[in-house]
């Protein structure tokens, strides 16, 4: 069976200090089709994902893409905005995702 997606290009990674999950906003590229989607992953995977993205783009410091916003006295929002880096492409590779990814389209 062919993979459901050819490539997942990460645009942003978002999370807050009060959540246990992170949201990965990405573009799915499947042949000639491109569409945006959001993956929800456990927050403990963040270091692994960032490390893999950094390995793909050694000439870019991904930490420079981190934006921190204070939403309230005890709530902070964190965003790695990778879409601003026009010369780099951040592809999400996750072997466990291939079997578990389900796509629903209308």
C-alpha cells in the first residue's frame, strides 16, 4: 500500500505551558495536491522533532524561529514559526505516523 502522504512540510509548531500536546501546522504534499493540516502530538516529542529539523537544515538555527508570548500571568504561548525561512524546507519524518495517519476529506 502506498503511503497516504508523500511529504509533510512543517510551517509552525505551537504549544502552551499549560498543555501536554503540541500542534504541528504543516502542508501535505501528495503529488500535485497541496493542503494544510494540523497534527497533534505529545509535547514530550518536541525535542526529537526539533532535533530532526535542525539536522535537516544545519545552516539555520531553529532556535531563532522561537517566539514566546505571554497570554496571562501564568500562561505562555510558544511558536516555532518556520514558514519565514524561505530558503529552507522542514520535512516531518515519523515512521509511526505512516501507519496511524488517517485523513478525512469532504
